[in-house]
C-alpha cells in the first residue's frame, strides 16, 4: 500500500511540474 501511495505522490509531483506547461499549451492552441 505504501509503495502505491509513493507512486501516486510521484505522479502528482510530475503533474504539478507539467501543469503550467499544459496551461500554456492550451492557451497557445486556443490563440490559433
């Protein structure tokens, strides 16, 4: 269970890092 939780937290860390880039990408896509 703890291993699963660690995996989940690392997933959230990646999401937290990449979320701003996704927002920028969406903004750029909607600009065109």
